[in-house]
C-alpha cells in the first residue's frame, strides 16, 4: 500500500522533492520505523509526564525546565533556555557551521489557568487531560523524532533547531517565537520553520490569522451619582463605543471578526466611575482587512469620547480614552507553491493522507509575516482542544505513523544526505 501511495504522490504533489520517496523507501527509514515501535512506551510516558506538569499562561517555567532536561538526554548541541524562557537544542547537519537551519517548534504553554487539575485519565488508547493535545503531544513528538533520526543515523545537510516555545496561547501573544526572531541567537539563521501544533496530520496550515487586541480604558473625573449628576461619565462613552463597534460590517471572505470579551470598572451603584475598560479582539485572514477594522475601532472610541464631552459637563475634567495594545499577532502566508509546502504535501500524500490547507493562529504567524517559509503540521489524532476533557489517541499504529510523517517532513526540509 505504501508503494502504491508513493506512486500516486509524485504527480499529485508535482514532485517538489524527489527526496521524499527516497527517504521512505530507504533502509534507514525501515530502521527508524522499527525503533519508533520499540520507543512507543517512552513516547506515551513522556507525553503523560509533560502533561501533568502545569504550564499556565506566563508560568511555563516548570514544564520548560523539565523539557530542557529531556532535550539534554538527546544528542543535541547547545541545549539551553533563552532569556524569554524558550528551550532548545541543535541537531547538527553536514553543512558549514553557522549556516541556515530549519526550526521545528512545539509550544510549552496551555490555555488553562493555574490550579487546573492536569491529571491524565486513560480509557483504552485515549488519554484525557487539559492540554494533552495542544500542544503537549507536539512536545513529545519532537523528542520521538530526534531519537528516531539518531537510531537510523540519518544525516541532514542543514542544522535542525528543536524548540519548546513559550507564550503561544492567548495573551502570550507568540512572545516566545517573537523573541526567537527578534533577539534570539539563531534569528538570522532560520530559513524554514515548522510548527508541530495541528491536529490531523493531513492538515497543513499555510496562512496566519492576524489579530489586534486592545484594552480601551475610558477615564473621567468621577463623582457621586446624585450630587455630581451631569458630569461626563466614562461608562456612557464606553457603551456608545461598544454599540457603534457592534455595527461594523466585515467580510466573510477573507474571514474577519471582532468582539468585546471583558468589561471592567466601577466603584459602586451610586458612583460615576473614574475609569472603565473593555477588552477588544479583532482578527482577519487578511492583513488589509485587519487594518481596516483596527482603524475603524480607533475612530469609534475617539468619536464616542468626543460625543460624551459635548453632551455632559466637563467642569471637573473631560473623558479621555487610552486604547492599550495587549495583543498583536501578525498575519502572513506561505504560498502553496513554496517548496516547503510542496514538500509537506508530498510527505502527507505519500502516507495515504489527504492534504488540506488552512489558516490559523500559531507560532508560524511570526515567520510568515517576515517572509520566511513556515507551516504548521499535525501532531496526531485528538480533540476537544482548550476544553477540560481534551484528549489524544495513542493507538500504536497511528502513533507510529505520526512520528514517521513528522520525521519525514523534517528530513526532507533539512535535506537528508
């Protein structure tokens, strides 16, 4: 069946890299597959161990330290934790030292707050716990890839940088990968980027949904609701802004969305508050459309403040607004005809999987926005991401294939020798 799949894969993927069938039919690949099977129990054990180390937003240190020690157990060079908290190590290629490299990344953090019970429950081959799929399985998969490549003595031309990143979820705002490209040791060397953070392994994320998030703080003089009645009220300005914001018309294609998720402020029922705020989220598959919504939002809050200052008294001071940027995920895209996308397509097709292309918000957003070829690939079967009953399936055949697919993508991208 594998041979038939390989035969069908070449024309479907336009044969971007003839190294893909060469990898899968090689003696080394057979050796790697035998090792992956023998390594299965360790893969599951590491997945459970990592899942049960909490990694809430901005508090990934415990898991990062554990993952750093796991990386040190492999034959990697320069294993370290950087100033932002990312942990990483390099598998050296045969190219010149200091040359271009491929980054392979899974994120350490989860969406779940501190205190969440992360004990893993097992029902047959299904493991259930908050964060076990997104993205703890990606972390465990990276370790399994490194061991399989070593067991089969695969050599690549390019160095491969393996990274456990911080701050991918929520208000983490991709801070780990932003640091990697802005200040990290390897920022000028990364030429291809592979995030292991998808579900089904046929899914290939080639576009990054951009987002802008603001905490719009409306401030005024405040006062007694009766005695100071008639003074400007920041709640009225906020409410007016929210109402106008809700009327925005945005396209469904490219998908563009907006919302208000959190409201804060107030002292008592009989007080004019001195400050109130709303947290606003705007997203789009299109950089242009995101820019339009962003511009409209700023215009709306300014107009709401101006209107409130006109209709009520400012004798104790006017209403002012400060839209504080609390999240900025860049948008971007890796074209379908890019060699990296074609290589990933060839690999998933070779394993009998149907490739599907999507747009999402992952660590790949950052390199995409910089014009660096990047994709996000699947980590294996699972579901209910971001829910307390999140699960992943570790049935042995699917687990073996998950490592095979991801390993082959890395080998092909890095130029197997």
